[in-house]
C-alpha cells in the first residue's frame, strides 16, 4: 500500500506545548519576579563582610569556589594584617597563602591578590578604580568580580552579577536559555531595569541559597513557584 502524503495527516488534537519563551512572556515573568522577590527578600544584600572597596574586592576574589560564610571567617584577620593595597602587593606569597588557606585554591588566590594589589599601586595610586574597564584590567579580576565591586561598594550598575546561583536560577526561571555567563548577563540586562540590576542578583543568590538548591530545589516551599516554568521539574 502506498503511504499517504503527509499533507493528508490529521492534525494532532494534543499538540506539545512550546518550550520556548517569547520575549514578551519573558519580560512579563521578569516583572512579576521583581515584584515577588522584593516582598520575599526585602533585606537582600551582599553577604560578604567589607568596609571599603578594597576589602570587597579582596573578599570577592576569595569567594571563588568558596562560601561567603567561610570567606567572612577569614577576612577580619586578613583585613587587619593587610590594611591597604601596598600591604598585599608586598606580602610574601607563603605568608598570604597561609592566611587564606581555608578558602581553597589558596595558591592561585594569593598570587592573584598580590598581582591585583601591585596593579592598584602602580596604576591607581593604591585605590580601587570605579569603572568596569579599569577593574577588569586588574590581574585576576573578571567581569563578575567587577560587577560585585561596582554594584556594592560604589553603587554603580554597569552589569548584572552572574555567579553560579544567578546562572542556575535565571535558566530555571526561564529568563535565559544560555549557559555562558556573558550571554546570560546580556539577557538579564535586557529584561531587568538598570536600577534593579544589583538587587536582582542579590535576590537570585539569596533564593538559590535558601530555596532553589542546585541538587534538590525546594519547589514545595518556593515563594515564586507560580512564576517558575521549572517548578517540580528542575533536578
Ligand atoms: S519553583 Fe523550584 S525550580 Fe522554580 S525557582 Fe522555585 S525552587 Fe527553583
């Protein structure tokens, strides 16, 4: 028997829903999430302890592959021992390594801290610069670290912090389909008003730490479950 041409096939009565988010559904969802998170986490803030741009820059470098809690255990003594950029630049590598050992990857972190501080001394008179270009030109400072420092120490929004939580949650919440942090950041910058870039990343980080865990998200208790396309599906 000859196969029937495809054009004669009956249309499905149960089409699969599209998994693609249109630009308008994304922006509607983003607006609803902003309103919801503002109520859930009105006190959200950077959880690293600091009292100056240099302290925040150092703490953020130490926070790579480490919890803020652990960093906050190390930094009070560190900040006391190295009160300015010159002190880090002139610190012996082994001494600095010992001081930050418990944050992990301490050899490369100590090397980065010394190089970054040497750049601050030689190019910026020991001060932390307040632009994305100047910050990312420092040794060991990437866009994520620069965004943390600009947003929290200088209240300047040049971008959105995309750390591991922001990366995971922005995908689960259907705000981006990308995995590359630079592309995720570009998507979020289009969806979120500039005045909320800093607080939005705090909200995602707080939610990632309190509800939307990497392995077992607590969708049952999640305050934004009604807005989440991954509710009870994310693993
Ligand atoms: S519903 Fe689940 S997957 Fe979605 S944000 Fe909440 S915890 Fe995460």
